[in-house]
C-alpha cells in the first residue's frame, strides 16, 4: 500500500491543483465561469484605466494650483467626481462578480471532492490507509473555502498588478526625465529606483516572513485536530459520561488547544515582523520619489503637478512590484489549504485505484456469472498488508439461510468483503446476477430527517405507504414509533442499540431484497428477540438468501447451515461447516406482541 504524501514540489503542486480544479473552467458546459472570468478581466482593465486617469488628474490639479487658476481647479474637481463615480462602479461590479465566482467555484469543487469521497465506500477506506489526510470534514468545509476564495483573490489582484506595472512603468519613465550622475546622463532613474526599492523590500520580506508558511500550515492542522477532538467528544458523550471521563477529555482538549495557541504565537511573530517592515516600507514609498524629484522641481525642470504625478506613479509601480510581499501571508494560507485538499484527494485516488485492481493479486467481484453468493480462495489483508483471512471458499445458494460465526476478525473481514467495502486482498467474490442484495451492519445508517424517511431509506426503493410502515414496525416490536413517523430527529442517537437493530429488520421487510448479508446485526438483541427477528425474515421472505456473519446471540434454528471460523496456531483461518438440524417449526411465526414484551422487559420500554 502506497503512503499518501504531500505535493511539496511547486511544479507537482500546481499540476495537481490544476488537475483537481481546472475542469471548472475547461468543461464543455462551463460557460458561466469563463464569462465571469472574462468580466473580471475587463473590469480590471477599466480599473487600471481609471488609475491612469487619476494619475493624470493629479498632475493637472497641482499644475492648476501652482498657477493659482480657479477655473482650472474647479474643472478638475468635476473631473475628480466622475473618476470617483467610475471607481465606485468598477469596484462594486468587480466585488459582486468576484464573490459570485468564488462561491460558484467552491460549490463545484466541494461537490466534486464530496462526490469522489462518498463514492463506493472511499470515505471509509481512506480512513484506514496511512498518510496525512485526517479530518476530511475540515478539509472539505474550510480548506476548500480558503483554496477557492484565496485563488480568486490572488489571481485577480495579480492580474491587476501586472497591468498596473505595465502601464505605470511607461508613465514613470516619461516623468523621470534625465539626470546626470558623474557627468553621465541617465534616463528613467525613477523606474530603476522603483525596481531596486521593491526588489530590496521583497528580499527582506521573504526572509522575515519565511516561517509563515510552516506556521500557517501547522496552525491549520492543529485547528482541524481541535475540531475533530470536539466532534469525537460529542459523538462519545454517553461513554464519556458513564466512565466519568469528563476531566480527561477536558485535559485532552485543553492540551490540543494549547498546541493551537503555540502555533498562533508562531504565526503572530511572523506577521508582526512582516507588518513592522511593511509599515515603514509603504510610508517611505510615498515620500521617496518626492524627495528624489525635489531638486529638479527647485531647479524649475519639473512642475509641481509633474512632481506629484511622479510620486503617485512611483507608488503604483512599487505597489505592483510588492504584490508577492503584500500577499505572502495569504499565499501561505492558500498553499497550506490547497495541500490539505490535495492530500485528501490523493488518499481518495489511492483507495479508488486499490478497489479498481483486478487479476490474481486483487479481490475480483464477479456480478454476472452465477446465481449464487460466495467467495473462492479469498485472502483478506489489512491496508498495511497484514493477513486477516486466508484461503476461504464459501457458496450460498438462493433461499439458503447461513450463519457464519467464530473468529471475530475473520468474520468482520468476510462481511466487509461481501458488502463490497474492502478492497485489500485477493480472490474471487461471486455476487448473484440480476438480484437485489442488501448488506446490514451492526448499526444501520439513518439519514437525518423524519423517521419515515429513515426507515425506508434506499436509493432505489419507491415510497412506502403508511400502512406498510406501520405493519413493518409492528412486526419488529416498534409499533410505539408509528406516531413519530413524521417527527424529525437524529434517530441514530435517539434510539437504543437494540431498537436500531430491530429497525434494520423493519427496513428489510419493506425492501424485500433477494439476498441479505448481516454483519453482527443481532448482537445487541436478547437471544429470544434475535431469533424472532431472523424468524421474521425466514417467514416473510422465503425466497431470499440470508447470510449472518458474526456473533448471533440466538439459536441456529433459523439457519440451514452453520459455519464456524477458527484460527489455527499458525494464524491460518479454518472453516468448519455444521448442517443445522432442521425442525418442523424451523421458522416460527412471528407475533408482534412477544417482541414488544421482550423489548420492554429487556430495554426499559
């Protein structure tokens, strides 16, 4: 199993980011983002044109003031009002389109990552492989937001600065004139000064802010760890309360937060160094060209308007050249977030490639060649290669009811393979052709919303009538929930483990699949209730094949075969098959009342 690693090389980093997010612009139907991008480019050109006009207006205004011309000064005030109106309109339009593009790209990328992550059990498998891709919730919710928002911000500001640099270098060159240094005439001295000043500033800022990338990445990772710790404490509220583990959890969360505080301090020091330098850098940039041009102004070679215009043009050039310095912190945050998203995407691709493997070294799923369910020469391994199950062969015919118990690790491995969520290992899995198969684990998945929706959950199933839902609930002893069918709640937390497992059987009665694979699906039930649940399936779904894998507290009376997995001293798993004694009343008729009584007696209802 390959270990996921961070895309640290710049070329690989940008290539992977473009591969992940580039289709947002390059897709055939993606005309809206291209249109918005073009609109932002046109508005950016207009903003630069307004900046040029403001620069010319500065010269005209100060020349009018130098001549003490009231008419010219008043005219410039009117022109300034039009320029300001244009700036306001352009900036507003740019902001609206800019934010709409950010949200649209974030929506698209979030949908793509979630789509890949929630495909074919990859969200489950990715948690099992090594690598730096923990806390997928934070990466999807927060890092995708930063990656998309910062990308648009940085790209639009860079485009604006490049245009600004191209136009104002020419203006500053023309305003610089000629100066003589040691009897040698030098043109464009202000341009050289601007490049030198910005270059020196960039070098100093780079070394002052160099720790920011590492500090920002560390802080974001620790923030995600803290969020994950809070979620974990919430999900394990009952075990923590029973064990009186609140103190330990408080200390653990406090320790995690202190790690955030340390990374915050490291980041603050880096930002403080940058801020101290940039404050002086910006202040000096506003004064330096005026100081340099003052001798020419005093000699009469430069008007007051030209002097002020050159100062403003110098600021524009240095501001454009200072883009990397000004955005160093944002670039660090953006890169850290993009890398976290790419690491999650890489983990998803790793498990997807693992699941797609075929041949002698892979678990091959065959969905077309047989009407039976089974495995042939199945070897199951952990993601790190450790053997979990070796050389198992098993066949189950339609309508058979088989119990597979014994070694918990081997049973769990077999269930996950048959459920189609475990790709590590080799062998052949025969899945019945053209037959519905439902796998049910220890706890059912109950989507948020009403109980009606939770019970009948299935991507393919048609809506069930109220009478069908009532009958299913009554059959499994949960008739007292009928009046709450339309009540929205977190049913996975509201119901006990036994009630949840009974609810799984109610769902099976509604779905009526051809094949049912159960994994520890009765371990929370009393033996008599477990037998009644299996009896319901045998009676109501006589043609369905049933395989229960794992611990079953009831008897084997509802099964035509019982297989036991035992692990030998050398680690090999052996399969022992025992034909269960079939009695005349092998499938007892299920009565709702005994189930209700047993649930109330055993679980306090």
